């Protein structure tokens, strides 16, 4: 049987090894406890999701006799404690071969027949499954746990969650028995222990009394502090956020709004960047930004790496930029996550439309100047929106977009669309290639030739489909770019490419001053080239 090995952790004493396995179809997650000294293994946890199993954070030992894990059993990602102290492995049996040797050949023959009967029809022996007490739920409510760390002494549980608000993340501590969770971080933005692999000696000190905590707010961040895990006190600042020069530019702090989907009535959050000089009576272009990854969250009280583009379009171009948590985003519970199962690019398109209409209906947005852009999964959604909602969206920029899900990473796609051989219709209706003839607006497609995540073939295949449909599109190809920018200069060039494409289509919003040529990447690179030439001449170095 093919499985994904997700988690492997030794118990504090080193006696047991915990192994987390996800089945190839990504629907079932099992936890095994192995005793390497004896070679015996038992399955202690099994969970199945009819869409796909969602692992937000891996299970951890609480001493040698309990495991704390995260599960969506009640519809939200919460912590559960599984007590494994009430059982032990069954006594090792004397092999039937040894018994048969002493009882004669007739007995050996009978045992061989008995052994054949023990083999299950699928040829896979079933693991020992002890009867355990029901797991104890440690956290509950309409929020999700996103991070878990338990010290070796097992006296406390640390976790990050959104229980302070959908748009926030904070670090908490809690007794092993559950109960009151003490907040250790500020409650005003997004904070968690820094890093993916939370190990003692990594972002957590060897004494397990301090941790490096990453934090961010819309105005500041990211910044890193060493935090005392007992009190939450910040003992040392490692990184204090953006350089001073960053704040010499006018900063736009986004507003938070809740938007209702016009088709099914579901609500979702969005961050909105508006010009500081906006007047109530003015209508201006609206740009919808759709984040990458699919299962991620963008409408948070934090600073995102692409916020600079939203700030630039709001302040310099005079646009309203709305950054949405479309269907399938994280933080909203299991139902929201799995609403996209076997139909990628359907409900998300209607979420994007609803966001644009929200600002048109309240009088702020110009219905003739509505655009959309995104990167990676956001690029995929941009193309789907441009093809399937042309009456609303007049221009779009898709960066590093998936165009055919058959091409993409099997683990990711099989979660959302299932086996391609068994679910061909789901793949077909989720591929932008199938809707390319619906394009009516202006579309710019951007891709890096070295992209090893969404391969360049997706760009080429969609280009051919558009050509075959007689469509005209704009393209920008970056020879040295992978799935992300190849350099700081490359990132600035992409930011200009995205922003200026909308400027070309929609012009400036009311009251906007527009780009200053001296701030362009072209001017910057020309100045750097001249400085380099001058230095070489002064040092007598041949160019």
C-alpha cells in the first residue's frame, strides 16, 4: 500500500516511535505507535475525510502515555488528547514454525493451512488496534489551531490559534488537561513560533523556556522577538520590522470588511486598500487580488509580502484594491475548506464577482474599470475569472498560473480533485483550458521559464488554447524566474508590470498623481549601471 509518511516522532523516553501516515488518496490519516526494541506496532488513531484529510499541525507526545493531535472532527481544527496508557502490546507469540518442529510434520501441515486462513483477501495484514478511551477535546469553538509545541517535560501545551478573531493569530499556553488558555502574544496581529519545524534547539531554546516568535501587524512587520514562554514577556528583539526608509513612503493601512456571496449567501473577509485622498462621491477602478496556495488566508491583520503592490495601486494609481479570502481559504473551518472539492474555480469565481459588486453597489467602484490579479493559485483563479465572468472583469494579470491540473503536483491535486483516472470530469471542469474561449477582456499572462512548481508547459498550453480560439492576449516571460522572483529587481519589475497593465487599461483614479519616472525600475537600473561604470573607471578596471 502506498502512503505518505507525514510525521515521525520519538517519545520522550525513546521507547516508542510515533508514525503518522496519509493514504495515497489523501482521505485517511492513521497514527501508529512502534516499539523498535520488539519490532511491534499498533494503530492508535484513524481519521477519514470524505473530501481530503487536512493536517494543519502534526501530532506530538505528551509524556510517554499521551498524544496531542489536531483534528477537524467537529468541523474546526482543534486539539485532542489521546490517552494510550491503558494498554500494552499483546505478549509475543511463539512462532507456529517452532511449535510444528516439536509436534511433527503433520502438525506443521495443519499450521500451514491455518496460516493461509489468517491472510486477509487483500494480502495486507491488519495491524493490532487496542481499545482506547475516547479522545479528550482540549480546544473548541469556531476557530482553528494552526501550530502546536509540547516540551519534553509534558507540563504545558503551547499552540497558536485564531481564537482571538478570524483575522488574528496568537500564541497560547494551556495545561495538559485542557481548560483556560493563556494568551502569550499581543492579540493585535499575527504571531506564532517562527519556522515550520518546531524543534528544541531550533526556534525553541534547549531549555524549552524561550522561543523565537514571529509577529506582524498591518502597519509593522515582520519582526522577531525572543519570548519567555511562561510569561509571554519579550526578552529580546531580533528583527524590528521594515527599514526606516520604508516608512518614508506614504503607507496605506487596509480596512477589514465582510462580504456576502451573492449566490449562496456565505460571508467571507477581505482587506481593502483605498487612496488616503478618497472622496465619497468619486467612483474609481476596483482591483480584486486573489492569494496563492488555495488553502491559505490573506485577510489577516498582518503585512503580506505583496502588500506593497496593493499600497502602490491605491495611493499612486488611485484604485480600490480588495484582497479576499475566497472559497477554500484557511481559517474558516472544514466546510469552507472542502466547498471546492471536485470543482476548483467555481465558487471562488463567484466570491470574486461578489467582492467587485460590493464596491460597485455602494457607489465607490466604477463598473467599467474592474480588474483582477493573482499569483500561482491566484493566477489560476485570475484566468478562470476572466474566462467565466467577462461581464464583470475587464482586465486581469495572471502570474505563474496553473492551466491544466493534470500537470500539477499529484499530492495537491489528488486532495482537491481525486484520482485523475476516476474523476476526469472534475479535472476537466476545473481546468482554465476548457473556458479559454470565454475571454472578452484584456489579459496579461506572466510566467518564469525556470518555474519548477507550475511548469512553463501550463503557460504554453493555455497560450495555444487561446490562439486556437482566436483570442489576443498580452504576455511577459521572465527567463531567469522560477515560481517566485529571481531577485529584488525582478520583483520590482513584476510589481510595475502588474500595476502599469491596469494603468494602461483604466487610467488613473480620481485625485491620483500617477507614477514618478524617477522611482521606476528602469531609472534605478540605469543609475546602478552608471555607478558601476564610474567605479570601474576610477579603479582602472576594464568593463
